[in-house]
C-alpha cells in the first residue's frame, strides 16, 4: 500500500532553554570550528527534552489516520514535523505532496492581516497561483460563515472565528495531506458537523487526513487506521478501532491509579468496571445487550443510606443518561467502610461511538455530595453505520440516542 507520510526511526529533541545567543563576531570566529565538527561527524548532540524517540509508522495514502495519546505523548510534535514547521533530530520523515495544516486555533493565520488577506497569503505559501486562489475564494468565505468579518483584522476575531477561518482555508486549498489537531475543540456543534463532513469529503476525493482530537467518536467514525503515542514512543499501530480501544483501556487503568489521590470526598472509588451478561469484563457492547457497571467504594466511616448516581455522556456538555437512587428509592439503609454496587442496564439505545461513565455519592439527606463527581470508566457501542449521505457525520456529531424506527412515505 502506498504511503503519504512515513516515519522511519524519527526522533525529535528540543534544546533545553533554546539555542544560546552569539554575537555576529563570535559566530564568524567560531564558523571554522563548527564546519570542522560537521565534517568529522563529532558534533555534540542537542541536549534537552526528547519529544519523540525512534518513532516509526506509515500513514496510508488517501485514508483518514487517527493519532491518539495522553497529553505530552508527542502528538503535536509529530504533526509539526509533518507540517514542516520543525525538523527531526534523527531518523527520516517522508511526506508526499502538499500539506495543509490546522495545528491549533489561530495557526496558519497572520493576526495583523484581515481574513481576506490571510486567504491570499496562505494560498501563496502553498504555491497556488492567483487564479487558483481566486477560484476557491468564495467557497472558503462561504464555508467559514464569517460574512463581512472577512475584511476585519484577525486579531479581533474570537477563537471560534479563528477556527472557522483556519479550517476553511486549509481544507479548501486542496492539500494532498491534511493535518488537523483539535479542530472540533472550539466552535458550535453545527460548525463541528460541517468540519467532519468536509474532512469526510476530502478523504473520499483522495486526500490523506491525519486527525488528532479528544472527540473520540469523530475519530472512530472518520478514521480507518491509527497509532497511539505515549512519552514519545509508539505503543500500538493498527486499525483505528483497535488503537482507540487500546487507548481507552490504557487511560482507564491510569485513572485507577490516581483516583484515590484526586478524590477529595469522604467516599472514594477503588475500582469501576463494565461487564457483559455472562460476567466477563468488557469495554465494547451492542445496543441490545446492555451492560453491568460494577463499582467498589471505600469511605472514612460506615454510611447511612448513601445514594449512588451514575451518569453516561459522550464527552460533550450535558449528560445523556442519569441513573439515580434518589429517583427509585433503592438506596441501602447502611453500608460499611467498604462496599460494592452493581447496576445492570438492560439496553443502550445509543449511536456507535465512545461513552464516559461518571459517578457521585449523595448523602442521606439527598443533598450533600460525599465524593467528587468524576469520570470513572468508559465503554464503546458497536453498531453498523448507515449508508446515507450524512451517516459518518451523524455518527460523529449528531445526538447520541438511537431509537428503533421505520419510515413510511405515502403520496
């Protein structure tokens, strides 16, 4: 399979404290010494933080590729190398074709220029002719929804407006490789859906997409392959589904280690797991089979009538499902300092995407919280994505509830 981007034993080390400044005269006098070191191969290696260490993976041509990992894993560094913003310290990085990049909100734009001027500047940097830029100009402005603000200096734009401009420009100038980092983190849900739709179209037309996002449902719906980085090294490479599943499990295991430390309440969660009907621990379920959530707690003292509250969300503001002992009156009369709670959910009418489980423990009076409201686990719903024109976009951005239905059209 042909590749669009290929990392071959790539390392990137950032000089600690930056390069030391030398006056012009000092640089001239030291030039022969530096040249001799280069010729003899005795140059001192740069010292500082190693952001990537011997990284090797391929991004297939014309596919959407997921790049995941915890904060500080090296994702942004890898994208900056692909975008040619910086160069590898070691190894070989091969990139085929023109790269369009949206590394962060405001990237690729000049704040002193207007939106209109930025479109022309970005197109020129990519090597497009004036006629090429002119032919795409109206589509860029229309997609961005900036209206008359296109003639306002970008420094007066909100972060959402900067995102609209940056994404619109980068995605409409026909890059061979489109690099997107957290494009869905800012802006309203309608524009997020437009971004997903645009990225889907680009991939269908042959553009290679490298996608970094904390919006895991969008990554799972869009991407076919991926890689997980952690502390600058490759942890797993393969199908996007397998990579994201590995990432979720890894993050859950780390949350178990830190949960007792981070919770400031009287009650602490020792473990939280999801199980199938046969009792096996799993992280992937179909809507029909449901799941069982098992929680183990410890508290500073025995508790009277603790009320357990469980919430399920897809990571966006606002919960989807809330299950509460305050509603059904099923709170136990009392529990000891260590206790276990199991909650069986018979069905999950949810779209195929990734979900988070949150939990709280409410006091006997029904008001005071005995622990921090926190994310405790996660799971994935596996179900086919439809064949409709907006199926992938809706799988990533539309409402999460999926009820059974039948169409009946009459005329």
